[in-house]
């Protein structure tokens, strides 16, 4: 695949390196240092940082504003955008805003339902869905057009990705769904956190059988478990999350004070195993409010140092 | 049909507590079927209000009428002679009926006695569920006869989100995942490959977004 944007992440993937991305959740307030400090913890160990968009429907500093803080400190941001909160006017407007700061990566999502968050009485928009958002970015980037048909002066240059959850139901359309996202223009994929590696391998096999791994870059998602409680919560309470019983047992059987270390061990073992899975082109490490552990995970998983590729500014 | 449910009686009392002559007006259509605003519910509400006023030591006359429909001029005319004699009318019709009443009878306040909920069906006695949001641009032909606009909590048009689990929606284990139903149905029809057809960006101008809607049929106008 040839490079289409100035994105550093795209270059790293195109050159055949295993990419490493991580993420920063913006703060529940306006202090820019909350973003900057998180990014400083991980910036030397990852190629790009996702900035979540009001994740779990809890109101936070905007993803775009937090991305701009990252960009200004020389870190490569991945703008996450959900279709829950904005109509097509606001979406196109924010894409142009991001492009004006030379943000070169975007992840298109539908977003958690607002009933999980701090405004359950609010409306959701979903004027577009995540696939239609991918199509919109491509129209703006590749054809230089707005949805309304007019030309865009200085079109955005965004390397555009989507999420995939190999563990959600119905399982039989999980691969067709990926194919559909690729058809809509997903150039990279970040997956849901993988704990059930067997099931992930089954999904990847089907992905490779259809040749989809050659049409997009798949980054395997991992999240270190902090405790047995978190493992059980993820299994029982987080929709679309698959934490097998042997992982739960391993955490439960570990003394409480050793559980964080064991969670990180599991995460590193998972990365090691996933490295040999055909079609995996990198890792997306989501250390939820535990960013300080990312450098150690990246180093112990043999993914450090990161390739030296200068971002275009 | 239009599905409604009864408003809490306290809310209705707030509207009419100072009035002396009140009409409770039912509707014999959808709200009768969903047991929220038919003749039976008119009787129950009237009795409840009579008890309330009796306990308050107030003498209030409460009448009961149920019309064939409240969304039709012809039937609303049936109360032409009496409407103005009331201090208030509580309509147990859907929001359409309440508004049509208010447009027709200007000198008497019309209060809603039900909350209008959705366009739905009776699954079983006492259970009504949503089926349509009247988006004005029906796509059931490509989704196996199951509507993602009304039945997916995110009205996703291209497949289930990552929160679909064991056939249920991420927001509640009591709600079916619309896309699981669509996939099951496409499979039963031998059309699962249709799932991969991308549904392009929808024109929502025929939905609520386009402003108050109107259907004009010159061929049937008199």
C-alpha cells in the first residue's frame, strides 16, 4: 500500500514496522497539563496517541482540543470521532479544524450509547454511522469535496481508521463487518481489547482467508488488567468484552498486591503471542488511567525503541 | 398504531384542580387498543378524579365521552354543542388528538391525559414495543423487514455496534439487538451476503429533521 497522507503512523505501517499506538483520555476539566502529562509519560514509546472522544459518554475536554495540545508538543495524535454527538455539519467542520492543525490520523467510531454516561437524558445524533463517517473523510480527502458537493480549499490529509470488535455478536458477521469497513475506506483498524486470544486467532484466520489483512493494517488492542476486580468487571459489565475464565482465575489466584504485575505479565504474553498471528501489523495499548505502565510494557514486549520517522508539520 | 401510556393522575390533577366542570374525552382508536385512553380508561380516570375532589370537599362535575377518533374533524364535531360548557377537557387521545381538539375548540383548555410514546405493536397483552419512527424514507426492503432506525439504540444503518451481546443491545438485556434480528432474518432468507452492501448516507430531510411534515395527495382531494 502506498502512502496517501503525511501521517507518521501510515509511514511506519507502510514500511513494514510493527506499529505501537496508545491512548489518552482527555480530562474532566480544562487543564491542558492533564493531557500533556499523560502524553509525556508515553510519547517516546509509541508512534501515535489516540485521543478518545467523550468515551463511555462521559463529558470531557474535546478530543480535537486535546489532539491540538499533543500536536503542539510534537506528538502524533489520532483524532477519535464518534457519530453520537455531532451531525454531518459539525463532523465536517471538526475534520477541517483538525486538518488546519495538521492532524493526520483519525479513527471513526459510533460511540457508546449516552445512557452509560453523565448525560443519559440527552439526545444522540447518529446522523451518520461509523461507516458513513469513513466515507465522508474519504470524500473530503480524496475528492476534495464536502458532502454537499462543493469543493474544499486545502482538503484534509487524514490517515483514516476504524475499530473492530472480534468478540461481539453475531460472530458470523464480524469478518463481513470488517470487510464493509474496509470497503468504506478503513486504512487501519484498532481492535477491541484482546484477552481471548484463541477467538481472536479464529477471527484473524477468517480475515486472512478473505485477504482483508492485505487491504488494511490491523493493530491488535490490549489492555493490562489492574486487578481481579477489573477483570471481572470487564467480563460481566462491559458490553462486547470477552475475558475468558482462565484469565480471571489467573488474576484471582494472584495475591492482591501482586495483581497489577500479573495483569502486565498477561498483557506482555498476549502481545508476544499476537506477534506471530498472521495479519497483525501492530499493537494498540489501552492502559486505562495507567499510562505510566505503557513504556515498561512496550520495552518488555520487545517493541522498543520505536522507528525514527519524523512527522511532517 | 400509536402507543401511549397514562399520565400520572397527580399531573392531571395539577392541570384541573381549580375547575368545576370537566370533560374526560377518550378515543376509540390506538389508545383503546393500548389500554391508555379508551372508554374503560376514561371511566377509571373520571372515578379517580371524583374521589379526589370528594376528599377535597369540592363539588366538581366530571363527564365522560369517548369519540370514534380525535384525529378527524367529523368525529370532533360530535361535541360541538357541549365543548364550551366545560372549564377543562382532558383528552386521553394521542398528541395528535389533543392538538386537533385544541385547534378546533379555542375557548376551553385541553390537557393531555396520556404520554404519547411511539409507533408500535402489541406483542402480548400489556406489552407494546416500538417498530417505526416515521422517518419518511422506508428502508425495510433492504434490512430484512426489521427497522434499524427505530430498533437500534444508535440507529446504525450498516450493522451492529461492538456492544451487541448474545442477541441483546448494549443498553439493556431486555432489548433485542436490531442487527442480530436483521442478520438472523437475512440468513433465514438466504440473503446474508446482502449485509455487505453498504447503506450510504441517509437523507434525513424526510424525518423530523426536515421540519413539520405534510402529505399532500391531490388525486384524493375533494
